[in-house]
C-alpha cells in the first residue's frame, strides 16, 4: 500500500468505477462488431452470464452477501475483458470454462474481490490457451477479407450448435501476429510479409481500429482519473522500446514498434488489464517497474515464445512479482528521511 | 478380614493387566495406521514426496504403480533400518539410510524393468527418483530408526498406502477431467488385451489439457487438501455440538 489518503469517496465507489470501466470498453466493442461481425456480442453475452452465474454460486457457497457483491460489477468487467481476449465464434463451452477459471479459480479460491493475486480474466485466458490451443487460435477473419462473412444466425449457430456445414476456412484466418511468426520461421522477411492484405495500415485490418478504440477508451479512463498514467505509459513504452531495439538489430526478422503496439492484446492490456487495481503494483515507482516488465515480457514471448501473443502471460508473471516490487518501492513518507519499508531491513 | 474378601485374586489382576496391555498395543497400532492414512497423510498433510505426486499422477495406472513401488521401498527400507538401528553410528546415519534405500530402489527398478517393461518406460526417471523421495527418508529417520521392526514396517506401509491413495485419487481426477477416461494404460501392466478395459466416461469428450499438465496437479492437490481440511472441520464441529 502507498500512503494516505485511502478514501475515494462516493464518486468512486466500486460499482461506479466498474460501470465507468465497462463504458470505456464500449468503443472497442463497437469497433470489433464493425470489423469482425456479431460474434463479439454473442461471446460477451455468454461470458457475462457465465461469470455472474459462477459469482452468485460461489458467493452463496461462501455465505457472503450475494446482492452486494453481484451489483459491484466486478464480475462483469472480468467477463468483458475475457470475452475481448478470446476468439469469437468459438464453441459455447469455451467461454463458460474460461469464466469458471476466471471467477471461481482465480478470484474466489484466492479470497474474492481484492484478494486475488492474479488477474482473473488473464487466468481464464491462460487456462484456455494451454488446454485448447486449436480453438484458441481460430480467429474470425475481418469481414472484408472473409470468404463468408458470418451474420447473426451464423454466429449463434457456430457458438451453440458447432461448425456444421460451414468450414472454419470460410470465416477464420491466422491473426497478423500468428501469421507473421510462422512466415518468418519459414524464411520470409518482415517487409515481404507486411505487404499482404491482412496487415492493413498499422498492424492488421480491423484489429488496428479495435486497438485505436481501446486507446480512446483508455484515454477516457485517464481523463476520469480512474487510473494513473504510470502503468499504460510504461507498458506501451516498454513494448515500443523493446520491439524497436529488436527491429534495429535485425529489421528482416523483427517487426517494428508500431506493429507490436497495434496488434494482439497490447492496447487492451495496457489500459484495461495491466491496470487492474487489485493485481497491479500500487506505488508510483512500482507501477513503472511492473508495467515496464510486463511490456518487455510481452515482446519477448511474442518473439521467442511458443504462443503468438504474450500479453496474458506477461501480465500474470508480473502479477507474481507485485508484492516484491511494492515492498522495494515504498515512497518516502512526508516528514521522514528514510524510505518506508514494511519489513525491517 | 473383611477387606481381604474385597481384594481381587492375583491371577485375575494379572489377566486384566494383560488385557490392558493388549488394548494399549492395539491402540498404538491403530494410531500408527490412522496417522499414515489420514491424520499425518504424507500426500495431503505432511506434503512430503510431492515430486512423484505432481509429476506422475496424470492417470490412475501411473499413480497406482508408482505409489505401490514407493510403498514397497518404504516398508522394506524402514524394516531394514529398524533391524540395523543399533549398529548404525549416529553421525553418519543419513548416508547409511540413503545407501540402504538406494539399494532397495535399484532392486525394485530392475524388477519392474524385467516384468512390467512398458510401465517401466512410462514411469522412467521417477522410479530411481524414489531414492530421493523425502517421505522415504523422513519415515526412516523419524520413526524406523527409533522403533521396533514390526512397528516400523507397519508405519512405513501405512504412510506408503496413504500416499498411494492420494496419488490414485489425484490421478483419477486428472485423468477423468483431462482425458475423459479411467484406467487407461492398463495394457502397460497386463498386456495388449487390457487396452479394452479402459473406461470412457463421456464419448466424444474433447479433453482438458490443463488437468494433464503440471498445473492440473497443483490445482487438484490444492482441492484435495481443502477437502480434507473441510472434512476435519466438519467432524470437529459435530463433536462439539
């Protein structure tokens, strides 16, 4: 913990904060709907229902006030972040299993809201990508590039009834990150790969606009003072700097900083996931170290790791370091000379 | 004179004392069993011997085979150390214990290599690693080196079976959740005909890889420990009520 004042006042009670975070996510969701079709609405509905259901179930089991905790909106925020990290149009049980891991395992087994060590949505994502790599790498193609653009009926069919007659090749494509990685391994240069149509202007058709919408939502969070600048800035700067350094060393094998900022989960991660007040570092210097480490690890995992995107694992790894970082970055208390340390040196 | 009439005859007293002694010995044996199987269970209370528990408990067959191999090594090594306890010099006892355990593990390893070769290949390095399993050395040092041979063998067997039970439950959970089967791999022990004995719980189950991977072992073990604590708490509550 940092020093006083601790009280936030009624303007920033938990339900209000959660509601504002949900509102800040809306531009990204709209952009996602616009470029990738109605799948995102179905997955948001499913994760929300499952998360609220699991939350109510565990609260009942733990003899906690169900209504008070359900209406704080924290389960909904987790559900939305999870849905935005998962591929849309996947089978329904994938979303339910992800919500189970997020709410039951990551949140309540650790003691509920405020006690969890790891970001619940990212635990849900990690459990799924480790267990079901096939479904987790089938991302719907942007509508303008898809052979068959799925509509509302297709979306519900694919999620609840399985693939049926529609072949996955008709509506999915490799993500920009995934396809860049495999093509570089196959010996092509970044320049040649980035000329292909799915890469768009900045990082990927559709994906780049979704990323910009998250950036706008994040800017709104900053303007509402729901988060400080430390974590988003340090996260984005670390991603840009490490990707830039790699790009300078070998431009044929490593994409530039702009590509890394605009693809995958970096924007969502920087403003909405790494900033989770429960699992992030709380001291100003600690926030910089925590988010900087997460940004660096993201690029490291993207470049040398086995998974195409690294935001989830980077955030989870840095979540683990938070108690340690907080302990070593306590700010000087006014009127004292030495830094405040929780433990005697 | 009247007091003499109330005195208990000598032989009856001896008999009662004998019965009392027998009851005491029975209670001691029961306590050893209870400690190994529940109260001091190595898998979910002492948390000793986690290396095989976490690494190999992905199917029932693997769990049971490694659990039984460990139990066998524990029983024989505790027995041998208890026999030799008065001849082992105190300052170098640990190396001597480890030598005895390592020799027995080699015997078990050669035996498994000869008679259940496919299973030997699956369990791989975890058979020789029984030597370093701390529960074996822990029972030898804490119990067998101080107690009579019969008690030492009973204690080691109870502890070994307690560990095996936890391994089997954990293996069953991980196999059922991870692969949707039970008893897969029986053919490794009983030959190809046993492959048909595998129980398929849900046809068309996709599998849940996390349960098979090491994180599944940690999560599963955590749930088992929680369940044990919950049962103990409930029993304590009932006793108070």
